[in-house]
C-alpha cells in the first residue's frame, strides 16, 4: 500500500517534469534512498515513472492530482450546498461515508479519494482503480421516501454521468443496464448505491461512482472484462480530473433534486435512448447461473429491465442479475 508520503512525492511529480532525488528528498525531509523506495512502491501500484541518472524522476502519463480548491472553484454556486472532502487514501469512499453516516448527517456530503485500498464493485466484486488515473467518489443523499421509490436511482445516476461526460466533450458514451457506463461496449465506469433507512423512508443513499480516466495496462490486466478509459475516448486531449469531477457532481446534484420530487419516470426516455442494448437481443444471467434470452424492450418506470421473449414480456429488477451479449 502506498504510504501518505508517496502521495506527497507524487504530487510534487504530477507536473510531469524531472525532479532530482535530492530535491524530492529535501521537500519531504527524507533520505534519497527512502524516496527511491517509496517511488518503487508507487510503481507497484500502477504508476509509471522514468528514472534517469543525473536528472532524477519523472512521472509518465502525469495527470494533475485531485485538488479540493480546484473542484470547489469549478463547482461554483453548487459547492455552497455540499460538504466536500477529498482524501489521498481510504479503504472505500462508500464504506467511509456509510461509517460517517452512523455518527452524523452525510446528506450532500461528497467524499472523493485519490486511491482506494479496498474499492468495492457490484455483486461483491472488487473495484480496480489507480491513483492519478481514476475518479472514485461517493455522494450521500437523503430522501424522504424509501427503497421502493429509489429502485430506479442507479439508472438515474447513469443518466447524470452520461450528461456530464457528454458536456465535457466525451462522445459516444452509453449506458448498460442496470448502471454501467460503457463506450463501444467496453466498461468506462460503474455505480454502486447503498441504501440505509426505513423501507418506507426516510432513507440515505450513498452513491458511489468509479470512472476510468487513464488506466495503465497493469491495472487493466486485473479486470476480468473489456474496459476503456476517458483518455482513449478523448484521443490525446489532456483531461482535467478536477473539472470532470466538478461537472459530474453538478449534474448529479441537479438530477437528485429532481429525483426526490418525481422519481425515475421523467428520465426513463433519456435512459432508453442512451442504452447500448435498446431493442437488441441479450442474455440475462441469473444468480443461480440460469440464463434467459430476449430482445430488450426497455425499462419500466421503476428501472426494471423489460425483455420480449417471443411475444412474452419478462421483467428483471436490478440486483443480482447481469446482462450480456447473446
Ligand atoms: C460496479 O461494480 O460497476 C460498481 C463500481 C463502483 C465503484 C465505486 S468507486 C467509489 C465507490 N467506492 C467503492 O468502494 N465503490 C464505489
């Protein structure tokens, strides 16, 4: 695991320029040998460094690190309604926000982390991300209503993410039921919503979002499915993760205010337009391994997937089922 000091060093290197071992050591008050060791640990978690004798170290594929002031600046007036916390390392932003919720109110709290040591995906899977090359964050939102009303929330979050990325100039982003963000059928991001509270409300949703910004090959090889990242979609354009985060949070806050009033129904048409498998044949894998095939009709007002199987309508709720190409 990368020690906090590693982040201090990586921040110093995040400009992409060469920094000598002496200068880095002096900036953190360590020996050059310790700096070299910490940077080796950074390489082990997926960062690419160049070392040249006489010049020092340079971070390849450098991306500016997350910076609270930059995010707040780009959020403008939206920031006033949010509590914003950006940390270097946490086990999982969802887990941390759920822990904080046991001690106080986390409504409208945003927690973003540069690196998660135990990021969680849907259906008990791990979520792979890399410091400097991903966006991993969670937003707490309280609703007066309960779980039934929130059934379509993860689909609504997908719409907000797609809107934000489209406005930031990333074209061709689609959704895959229930809540994957995809580009040309490769996974770009995921959403994990965890609910607490009474069945009839009020309830707290911890909305976790993971987005691939620039995943190094080592991180890709850990993921058991076809993945893509914003860098591939941007085609060489420099990506400002602080701006992308601020754009997403702005869209999310607007969407969530609307959802609290009207639920998923007003977003259903847009979700279907963005669905990568709309009107296409698919295979559904059930928790016991059984499969069902059919053509996607769309989603209903609760976000359940509706398939047509030879004239018979089948309805699947989000949860344990997954959708595949036939
Ligand atoms: C999926 O399986 O597609 C959902 C992935 C959700 C990952 C995000 S990263 C931020 C938040 N914290 C977590 O531990 N998981 C979510």
